[in-house]
């Protein structure tokens, strides 16, 4: 699956994408994300976020990193500290 442009848009360098490729592939398979989803993201993100701003790209990168870490925490033997608050809607 070709997600390189998505990750580059979100502040990743090419070497980082290659290094994270096995984790990205695993998470995208778990979430059943396909080429259509990637294309939608490539269209939607620039429409809704000012990706010319470095801070915005950093925020998007953090979201992607957290997605990967949350989805693979148990498999990688890590503890997931995120929990749903009783006050959430």
C-alpha cells in the first residue's frame, strides 16, 4: 500500500517511513485501511489543516505516532495508559 505521501505530508522523513513500514503495514491491516482511505486522507487533510505550518505537521505526526503505538502496544509488550474517562460523552 502506498502511504508514503500521507506520512510525508504529516512531517515524516522518508527514512523514518521506511523504518516504521512494518508497524504501519500491520496497523493499517488491523484497521482495514486501503488505498481509497489513503487517497481520501491525502485530499481531506490539506482541505482541513494548514499543512504549510510546521506545527500543524508536527501535530498530525503525533496523531499518527499515537495511533501506531496504541494499536501495537499489547503486541509489543507495552502498557497502554489511555483510558476512557467516565465523564466522556
